[in-house]
C-alpha cells in the first residue's frame, strides 16, 4: 500500500525539510506555496490582522512501511527550536489507491506487492 504524506510547513523551513527528505532517500516531493490559517485564526501585528499566513505544502507518496520514518524526518526538520512552536505546521496522511504514469498510461503496481 502507498501512503500520501502532505506537510504544511513554515516557508522558511521548507528547504530544510526537502534537504532532510533527500538525505533520507526520499527525493520525490511536490512543493506548493499556499496560504491559510489554523486554530490561531491568523496573526495580529499591531492594528493589522492577517487572516491568511503564507505556508508551504509538501506532498510525497511513500510505501506504507516507510510512513513513520518520513513523518519523523519531516517533523524534525520542520520544527522550530528544540520543542517546536505554535504555527510550525501540520502533517496529513492518507492512503493512495492507485498510481498511473501519464507518459505511458500504465497503472503502476503496488510497490510492496511487486517486491514480494
């Protein structure tokens, strides 16, 4: 089974996360600039309230057996300071049912199934 790991991180931490994933053997990542807010409902600086805060969305599809390692790698690289800070981001994990290669139109076999 394949798993999609989506991480929303601070923009200034995205290069650290990408480097950590590359060093760990996971070079395939999609990166997007996004904006949004979490429980904090934005941020107020002086008299100005910013409802949407810039973040970076990183998406990677990995084997289910590698899921926890990838999550731990992202958390360690994305966390600010030793204990982390409010607004460091979120990680969402979902199953991937099928994968197709666009150039060939071929459905890819489940990697864990093909290795067995």
